[in-house]
């Protein structure tokens, strides 16, 4: 009898352990395929994760919002309702302590700190992973592109958003994907 209960508990645990990562993958795929795609203006940094490889770390122009709400706490989720500005980039429509339930697109950030009239937050989709051979060059080209005042087109990230899930699809420099931009710049050298 005891063995039967242990076996049933084992099966339930195994199913639960398989369900969680499969659900995460499913949610990401649904978001990427059917979510609304927004362009987020970015500014890069290039770190390395020893377990996941090279990536371009992205900072977003959208990292603060004016508010008189002084109840924000470090690490608390910030629900950011999105709109599109006149140039076609993602912009903040509003922020909240709770997820909106009216079907509007939103992303989740984390409160970094709040001042008397502004909240500062980080967005959860701040790592763009690349092949190790291209990531250092991508960072170099990306940084020099952003620092060149002659470039009229901003670099940005394409992010699919659906039901609070966000999937970073690509990083765009000079209207082409960053992987292609690296190859184009290699050919020039």
C-alpha cells in the first residue's frame, strides 16, 4: 500500500516538473507568434553569462515614469501599459501595481527605486543572445552606431507582447537585424 502511494506521488511530481517548463515554452511561442510587436529604443552593454553564453545586454530609453505614488518598493513588479508613439516606438500609457484586465498590451518591469515624483524600473527582456563569434562584434558595431550623431535611425529591439508576456525577437540597427549588420560590417573591413 505504501509503495503504491509513493509511486503515485512520484508520477504526480514528474508530471508537474515536466508541465512547468513546457508551459513556459508554450507561452513564449504563443507570444512570439501571435503577440503585438513593439519597437523599444535601446542602448547596449555587452556582458557574458558563463552558463548561457554571449549576449548583448539592452538598456531601454523607457526606464522611468513620472508618478506621485510613493508606495513603490524595490523589486516590486511594475505593470506597464503600452502605446505607440508618433515615430512607431513603444511608449508608456500608464503604470500600475496590478496587471490590467481590460485586454490592453502590457509588459512587466521591476521597480529599481522611486523618487518623490518618478519611478525607475528595469524591463525583463534585457538580454539578446547571439553566437559567441558575433556577439563582441555586434556590441562594438552597436555602440559605435549609437554614438554616431550622423545616424538618423535609432537602434531598437523588436519585442512581441501578449498578456503580459514579452519575447525579444530581434535587435535592429540601421533597419536590418543585428546578425545581418555584423556580416555587412565584416564585409566592409
